[in-house]
C-alpha cells in the first residue's frame, strides 16, 4: 500500500504511559478491547466507540477496538493514518514503581517493556488479528504506523540472558546508576533498572535490532514506524535500518522519530539517511503556553516557529507539528477558548476552509505533514 500523505494525519495511540499513578493501568489480565483503548483519537463520539469496544470482552482481539473502521466511521472523520503503540510481547507483572503523589507499582501496559522482538503480545491478540486489522485499515485507504522500540528491552528478554554483554553498563565509573541521565549519557542511559539499553556500538546488536524491524515490515503490511527514544540510539543504527528498509522492502515505509532537544538535534535525524520526520515538541510547548495562558504574548511562539521552519526547511523535508501524544495531558485550544465563553472561527484542516469553531472536545489529537 502506497503511503498516503494527505494534509492532516490524526494520531491514534493506545496509552498514556505516564499515567502510572492510576491503579487501573495494571491491566495484565484484561482483554485487548479494554487494554488498548484504541479509538481515543479526536472527539467524544470516537471515545464512545472505544467504550463500546471495551465493553465486549467476548472478543479479546484488536478487531473489537477497530470495528468502526469497517463502517467508514474513522474515514468520515478525515482520519487517514493510525499510530498504534508497541504490540510486541511484554513483561508480565508489575515492575514499575510510581512515587509521585501516591505510591503504586505498575505493569508494562503501554508496550514499552519488550520481552520478545517478533511476537505479538497475547493481551493484544494473535498474529492473524494484526493482519486483519491492517486489512481493515487498508480497505478504508488508511495507513498504519507501528511504534517500534529499538532502544531497550526488559531484563526478562531471552536475548539479554543469552548475551548480557550486549547492553550498556548500569553503573557508571563514579558509582552512580546510569538511569534517566537523558543528556549526560544520552546514548547509554537506562530508562529503569529493569530495562537494559542495547549497546549499539556492537555490530551484532545493530543487526539484531534491524532484523527485528525488517521482520515486522515483511510479515505484516505496515506502512511505517514511529521510533521510540530516537535520540538515545546512535545515528549509525538508524542509517543501517533505513538502508536495509530501502533495499529489502518493496514499498514506501514512513519513519518518524521521537526526539526531545534543540532544533539542531531534532533536525539532524531528518533527511540524513535516517528519519522522514520528527515530532516538534518545542513547537508544541510554545503553542500550549501561548494559547492556554491569557497573559502570554505570541513572541515566543513566533520565535520557536521560526526556528522550526529553519530546521525543517521548505523543500521535501517533513515536519510534524504535534498537538498531543502519549506523554502529554489532553489540552485543546478549542476547548480552552470555548470555556472562556467566546466564539472563534478556525481553519478546518479537513476541508481547508474557515468556519465557526464547533470543537468541544478537550482531547483533540492531530499532527500535520507539510
């Protein structure tokens, strides 16, 4: 299926993986219809569809949550791409510890603690379920982008036990734990003590992770990847992966990265043999600050937008302006403005015209390709 890069792409993501203080997130034994809460995309009507799917435990597959695709519901909203969280086999049990406000342990409900590189997690369904989901999406001329985790694995992963030397050191020479040192040790830090970071300086590690990504593209008719923790993986791997995709996969594959940092760092991964695009979190933060606060000017937003445009260029580079993702709370400028008791006109990206703003959802998720 060819990549369909129409003007607006709406994001679909299974979970807010930072909602760890909610005990309901510990969903080891819940069926997929409840586990992925798949259709929390743009409006209350869509969330209603997700609720309807979650209330059908007799069908614990991805198809239950995707039922609306078959009756043109998602397409009628202008949605042309779905981004789904990692669906690989994940750790069982509650490994995480949340201590902010409340103390709670939580499980890998979000899919970012892989214990298998090529298996669909049983809580999401089976391999055939994923293939049917892809067929349903493609029948509606929609793309499906899979969240791919290359940076780390869970310590229960068999490959870690077979090759414990394939990961970076948990302890630094000065005795500190090398965890969450996002900038100080950007390419070696662990996300947690049970999530070993692959040592990508080893050729065998780069080959193994590239093999995994190629497997998903060859086994399933996916249209692209959202690459988790892009800046924490050496560029050498991304170039290897992109080169292999171009040589081994006979269809367009769209790759978008997740990088928090300055515009130069974000831009360094685009059109350099690596990503097709990157999320622009700096622009998101500046936009929220400008629109959600009454006493803010637009000077900072204008500056950040200028830096973003300079970084991305005006040619064939792709810049993704993100209004929401799995790591942000749900805020919508339309909802904020509507609460102020005012009426505004807005530019509707689906129809490319101006009309009175009718959005009353506080969870609008959309990102755009220029």
